[in-house]
C-alpha cells in the first residue's frame, strides 16, 4: 500500500516528517485537512509582507501569522512545529535560492515571523468528492506550477510575478470545478485562467517552473489557480536578506478541517 494512503491525520504526518520517513508531495495526504504554504521572514519585513498579502489575496491568502520567534501555530495546528513538520524547506538569501533542507532548526531565531498561506491542495478533497479527477494525484507527482506575466500589486519591499498551479480538467467538469473551488477563497478559490497558457505568459506547458508536468488529454483543458508559491518568485525579485519557505508541493498540513474555511 502507498504510504500516502495510510496517513489519515496531520499528527501522523508530523511524526513521520520529523523522522525523515515521509519525503513526498503532500497532495492527497490527510484528506479533509487544511494545507498551507509557509513564508518566514525577519520581523522588520513582516509588515511589508503582510501588506503585500492583503493587496494580493488570490495568491497569498493569509490564514495565520505567528509572532516573532514562535514556531507553534496555535490557531491552525496546535502541537505542531513549523521548523520540523514540513518535508522540505527552501532558504532564499538576497534573491537567490541558497539551499533546500529537511528542517530549519539551525536557521531559527527569535526575530523571525512566520505566515501560513492557504494552499490549493486543500480544495482537492472537495474536487475528488465531486468526481473531478486530478492528474498529479493519479501520476503521484507534484502539481505543475508556472511563473506568469500577471504582476502582483507591490507593497514596500515586495513585488514580482504571480505563480499559478495547473490541473487538466475534462471539458464536461469545467463549470463544476469553478463551483467547487470557489467555496474555498482562503485557499485561492476559483481559477484565475482557463485555456491557452500563452495568454498568461507560459511558453511551454510541459516545462513547469516548479513541480512536475501533467499530461493533458484531448478532452481536457488546462485550468490555472493562483498559487502560494508566488512569494518564492517574489523573493527572487525583491531580494530580502533571508526568506524561508516550504519547497513547492511539500506543504504544511494543519489539524484544521478544510470545511471550516469553506463558504456556502
């Protein structure tokens, strides 16, 4: 049995990740629980970044902000540790990706402020329940993500392009897909583009900037959602001295049910 299929609760996942026993994408893991992106910055940049998120709620819907030095998300995931409970992290320094690591204990200090930002993996349970197939889960790969020509609204130090995630959707399921995902504005909500990828600056759909490619069948159309990896593209352009994030596709799984943030 695939280990992903045996992980039913976030605590099970946290324990496995802490022991380096789960090192895969979290798509389909602990179904029914809210997943988030992570952005950690020095506190002197926290207000600018919070303002950036407020101005760009589609790619950066903030669900929780941890106070300086805090590493337990007391609202979304009491008992978790954001320093250890994500399989892979990325360390950006002065606009460059410096390293990828399995925990951030050695980077941690009391000056760091962390943001948990909604992730589209959250609404995938609802999509599957509506009989909408998801290719990256079928393929056991990381969802493809692309840097687009859609500009974000700048705030303070932060500016850059919007990143999107893509899922091939059968033509017959397009309307239902929009309806289902619209219920989750806290995790990017409805798609921001449907169809021709070149219209949003994607030159080759088979060469994602993050993640792995997904096969698109003849009866399917590529559908694009704003993505919480956007801050990583922003880090490359805005060049903060340090930004710690999750690695794309390796999310923080909270102990909060996804339906708790859904709208009717």
